[in-house]
């Protein structure tokens, strides 16, 4: 159910802005890097966020387009994400559940 809900959000236009209630961007990126350490878009987002934090700027809002490239929860149907956590060939909902389980353990 959660995976289907996220797919609906992911289907929004790329320029849709996301305003979350808490500033967890840097921590979320650190977690995402454990799932996708070789994701170039994620590395670029990390560098951007580090600059924003150093300048005392907020890291939000972000956009659906940026999240689609860097957020592993929205990428559970990407083969590299599944393979990166040892779940190649598994259903996206199963991959999503494993990512969520790993995040919950932090």
C-alpha cells in the first residue's frame, strides 16, 4: 500500500515542490548513500545540501524530479536499487519494504 502511494506521488510533474515538516535532508542522504553509493544524482544532491547547510540555508523545498533521481524509496523499482540491497529481481513492493526496514533500524 505504501509503495503504491509513493508511485502516485512520483507520477506528479517533476517541478512539483515538496515541503516537509522537518529538516532531515542530510540524514536522509546519508541513508540513501548506503542503498545507492554510486548514484551520481544522489552525490550531486549531497554536495548541494552540504553547501546549503554550510551557508545556513534550508535544504527544503525540493522537487519530485530531484527525489525521483536520489530517493531510494521512490526508486524501489529500479534494478540497480534492488541489486544494491541483494534483492535483484524482487517485486518493487518487496524492495521498498526492505529499504523501509533498514531505515527503521537507524
